[in-house]
C-alpha cells in the first residue's frame, strides 16, 4: 500500500481528497487502480499525469516500481522538454 498525494486539480477527481492509499507495485498498476476506484481519473491519465517518487519525476516510465515508504505525488503533466 502506498500513500499518494494528489497535486492541484487532480484531487477533484478523487472527490476532493488530497491523499489516497492505493495497493500498487508500479506506476501502471497505480494508474489502473486509481481509474477503477475513481473513474474521473481515467481522462486525466489519458491526457498525461506525471508521478514524482522521492523527488524524481517520471512521465512515461509506467513500469517504475513504487518503493514502500516512498513519497509519491501525482501532478498534471507539464509541457516542455
């Protein structure tokens, strides 16, 4: 189980919660379970969500494991290169 902090407008997709607990081993499973538990998340994930794990931002690394006790933030994907 990981605790995920939802940044900015993403909390609205989880009914206004700023943090959620999800049982997930990697980013792919995290996104799948978020979409199952909070259907409003699916279009946001399709548009792009970045995941910060212990301060490192991952944008397309869906197989990245979620270490126990890690600080995990979801934030809207930022444009740029």
